[in-house]
C-alpha cells in the first residue's frame, strides 16, 4: 500500500503565479519581446560594430558622392537607414534603447523606494499621521507637476547641475536634523499632553497645544537656518569639492540623465505610496503581525520584514506599469529637447530629430518611434498579465 | 457639503502659493539670468536692468513682490495697468492676478499673452477630452457587455495600442498618411475645422485608451453587483438597467481619472502644439522657460495650477451625484 502513496508537491504562491502568467498568451508575448529587446540593447551595439564596423557615433566620410545627402533609406548595410549625418540608425536606436530602458527602470526604482517606505509607514502608523501623510499625497497629486519638472530640467540642465551637487551636503544635513527634530517633538508631545489630557480645562489645553505647535514650527525654521549657517561656514567647501570632483569625471550629457532619474522618480512615487498603504492597512490587523508584535519586533522591523514582503504582489504589478509611463514621460521631455541630450540619445530624442525630416526621410522617425511603441506595448501587456497572475482578487474579470 | 467645498477652496490658496514658490526658488537657485547672453553687458547697463526689475532689492522683498504679483497686492501710485482684478478697499488700491510684464515679449503683459494663447490649447484640450470620452465610453461599454467576444478583444487590443504609441509618434504618422499621402487634411497650423482634426485625434488617443479600459473594468464590476440584480428583479428594461444604474456606478473610475488626465493633458498639448505648429500656451511656456522669462513662467504656472485645482474640486464634488454612497465630511 505504501508504494501507491504519491507525494504531492506543494506549489508556492510565486510558483502558482508563474503558472498563471504562462497561461496568458499576451503576457508571454510581452515577456519574450522584452527579453529580446534587453538582449538586443545590451549586445546589439557590439555585434553591429563587429559585423559592419558602425557605432552610434561613427560618421562615415565620402558617402554623399558630392550631393550632400547623407541620410540613406534602409538597406542591407543599414537595416534602419542612416540619420542626417550618415550615422547608422540601427546602432543609434539600440544605443538609445539602453538609455530609455535605463531611465525607465532606475526612475521606477527610485519611485519604488520612496513610495513603498512612505506608503508602508503611513498605513502602519494609522490615525493622524496616516491622515496627514495621505493628505500630502493628495495635494501633490493635484499639482501639474510637469510644469515644475520642465522648469527643473531646463534651469538645472547642463553645467548648472553643479549647483545642485554643491548643495547636496547641506540638503542631507537639513534632512537628517529635521527627522531628529520630528522624533524629539513627537515624543515630547506625547510625554507632555499624554498625561495632561484629563486634568486640565479643554480651552487651556487647546491653547497649550497651539503654543506647542508654534514652538515646533519655530524650531523647524531655526533648524533649517542653523543648517544654512553651517553650510556657509563648513559645508560649502565640501560641496564645492564634491562639485569639482563630479565635473572632472562626468560630462554634461550624464548629468542631464541623472537629473532625469531624479525628476521622474520624484513624481511617480505617489500612486505607489497609495497602493502600498492600502495593502498595509488590510494586512496590519492580521494575526502574524500581532504575533510579531508579541515577540517584541520593532515597528521598523514589522513594516519592512513582515508587511512590505506581503504587499509585494501589487507593488510588482504597479512597478511594471510605472516603467512604461516613466519611459513615455522621458520621451516626451527628450522630444521637447529637455531630456536626454547629445552626445547621448534616447528613443524620444531620436524621434524628435527624425520628425524634422519626416516628409523626406520618414525612416528617421518611424524606426525609433515604432521600437519604442513595441517596447511600451510589451511592458503594458506584461503588467496586465502580472496583475491577473499575482493579484487574482483585483483581477479585471 | 458646503463646508467641504469651502475647505477645499481654501486649500487651493496655500497650494498655489507653494507651487509658485517652488518654481520661483528653482529659477532663482540656478545660476544665470534672463539678461545674461553670450555678449557681456557693461556694468552700468547691468545696474540699470537690475534696478528696473527690482533685482537690486533684498531677496525677501523680491519674493514678496513676486508673490504679490501672482496673488494680490496694493497698487503703487505710478502703476498703470488694467490687467487682472482691480478694486479698492478703504482708500487703498488693490490688484489681483496681474502677473506683470513679460521680459522677452517686449510690450506684452503676461495676462495678455496667456489669454491670447490659451484659446488654442483649451479648444484642443476640451475637444480631445470629449472625443476621448465618446470613443472610450462606447468601446468600454461594448467590451464589457460582450465580454470575451471579438468586440472585447479587438477594442482592448486597440486600447493597448493607444496606450503604447507616444503622441509624438502618432501625430507625424497621421500627418504622413492623411496630409502627405492622401492630401485630405492640412498637416499643420491653426485655421479652420480641417486643421484641428489631426491634432485632436492625436491628443485624444491615449485618453480614449485609458477611458476604455477603466470603463470596461468598472462596468464589469458593477454589472455583477447586487443592486443591478435588484434592478433587474424589479422588472426594469435592460436599457434602463444599463444606462441608469450600471453606467452611473461604472464610470466612477473614469470620473476619478479626469483629475490626473487634466494635468497630463497639459503635457500632451505641449507635444501636439510642437508637432502641428499651433501657437498654444504649452509652446509659449516652453519658450518662456528656455528664455528664463520669470514673470511669464510664474504667471502660467500660477494660472494653470489654480485652474487644475478648481477642476479637481469639481470632479470630487461630482462623485456625490454619481454614487449616493459617497458622503463628504
């Protein structure tokens, strides 16, 4: 009898999700296209260089035969044709894909870190802190951030990034001192008003709280001011040194790209924070959190060891859908000439260059544009598929 | 309800001030000036420019003056302006929303520029959103009602395409086909109705796609809910069930999408204006930023922020009419 017993192998949550994902043909299509795109973008430029000798920057000489037209239609030598200067467009599209995908992934990563921490803390703390933190998100949501991003990119683009780099030390010290101040004020508030609540007249209490609030604001302003003084005395030298070091090693194109990561990451964390908060709210009253609390795990530990991993499904889904939207914003900014700049190129900036010649050399615009559309298409399908696989409850039937 | 509206209206003021302050701070923090050029100015002329634009005053005074320009401040005796709101209280003359003069468009006040170029962008934006609503709602409802049919898959695939093709790719392709290939529509510029067709289609594609997806999901969820079963059990006709009960609940996600859509419609119009050479506010804004035309930048930022925040408020209020379960505290 014992020989007939079959051992049933349990499937994990992730194994289950993977199976469901593989059943979804469109998601598999997206996954395959994306994998091919990543391989093409990483290995492609080397292969082209090895096979034909063209790179993204190589301008061949003596190809115009005297009539000054250097842009050739697609041929076996140049599968996507060449651009205005005669550079191989395939090499440029692959090189640009590196930047576009990098911007998408790194900015999403930035938004992931900010959004997950913010949402998890708000959801776990609950009550007044949650209310305040979510109100801030609501308010930022209503701002036409694209206007501010445009201003940020254009005034701090190019050599002006040095100013931001130079201000980095003082920004960090301000941030740290404000966090310390917030913790101190929070504990002081609890210590003072926690015991007063029932003993004192309500009007007097309100007055005291008001005074405390004004005092807190004054302390915050004082902390910022002290930091600025400190900056003038000590940190400015450090900031200048940092800027010098930076400008010696890095060219302008790179600093524009770094600025893009920062700007795009900063504006795309809002929805992530909302998603994570919702998840945490529904998780935090479950038994395993109570068990963790009972065994003396700290709030920090509960949030990042217990709550965040359990909320991972929707986070992954949303992150997959953030990548295409960030890439679209990057392309839009590059199209306006504010994003990725020469000598670097992205799909957005290539398409923007191609648009000028659309009626004579349409391939200059169509190839980068279609490559980008195909990538976004796959990312969106993959995101949809992942949502169905990882999050069957919110499945869109 | 009234207190909710009042509270939200009051929040708009500090928000707009915050947005303007951040923008101003960014412009001021960056090195350089609107008058610095390749050619260096003689110091005497630079002094005069600084005096004329109040740049010789301490920073906090400049900030307050800027803030007064974009909100309200008292009018000094020698100022002649008819822009914005003008009124006098207790003998003092006040003016509001007079954003000052542009630094680069000589002789034009910011208010004039905004209201000269806003109509182009606004027309395009509104028409595009209406078109997107029409296409998106129809496609979404059809897809939800005929779930898993060819209609469903077809419209959802199209919606996915709309989400993935950037508008600066779609626009030129449309121009290539309809203007340079078939010669039926003008490729660019503002003129008659024919000129506006391609830009509006380009602009609306991504919103139509979003709305179709949201409507489909919302309708599918609502059509399975208990109150729809009740409505059917009461013996209502399928049309009434669908339009009066189903649609009202099903389009709530679409309504909440309107807020973010309006903010991103701004970005969309900038691209479409560039592609189709339309003299809208988006292009003016980009030009102003590149020129560092401070009053114009701040004026446009303040104007659009307030406009969008008011629209968002209207959207939030309209929830209550669509879904009686939502209450305002």
